[in-house]
């Protein structure tokens, strides 16, 4: 298992491959050390992306604090800037595996958003849910509950913590990250 990973999480207004993206979270990490970088942003200029009324109703039932952060319109990044930023990830993802939970949704929505182009190859896209089902079928390795569930940045952090525990199960103990 490649220790150099990028975790991606999306919050959307639909479950279709052309879903309107509310928030995109990306976090890079070396699973051996726990060191990495993270970012999240909203995207403006997604005309024509799918919005499902049932998903909007579902969001209205979620934690108000998380929803306020996800629906925050301040600092939305223009689509062109997101595209340029995204494609600049090519240097980071060259030697990384690219993860999502599930990859069949998050990575497919991003591929659609960027017109079928991604800065990673199809061989690099991996699914945390699939690996967890194989290595941790009872869920005993899961980290404590993510209290900010459905915030893309917080979900990336939780998913990476879980992936790191799964990585340790395969490779043995890893170096603890130094406190920030």
C-alpha cells in the first residue's frame, strides 16, 4: 500500500455524477508520519450541475453549524481558479494514491466537473469503504466519531485517520505525527 495519499471528500446537492458541489475537501498525507496538507473550498460558476430537491431537504435536517459552514458563500472560488488549482495537483498526485469514500461517487463527480480530466490515472483512484470492508469488517479500527460529519475538510481528516489505522494493520506501527 502506497503511504503517499490524497484523500478527497465532496459535499453535494445531488447523488448524480453531475451533482452541484457545495464543498470540496482535499488532504494530502504521508501515512507513515501523519504529516500533510489540507484545503477545502466552495465553487462558484457551476451552472447546469444537478440539484436534487430531496438532497436539499436532507441538508435542511443536518447539523446547523456544519450546514452553515458548507453553505457559506464567502470566498467561493471561481470555477476557472478551481480548475487551475485542481490541475496543479498533478505534481502532488503523481506518486500518490487518490482516495475517497466512496471513490465511485466523489472521484466520478470530480471527473465530470472537470470534463473527464483528472490529475491522477484511473489506477490511482482507491475506495476507503472497500479497503475497510476487507481489513476491518467489524469497524473496530474506526476513529472516534467525526463531530463535523458532512464538512468535507473534517470528513477528509476522519477518513485519513481511519486509512492510517488500516495502513498500520497491514504494515505495523507508524511514526506518530508531532503536535502542531
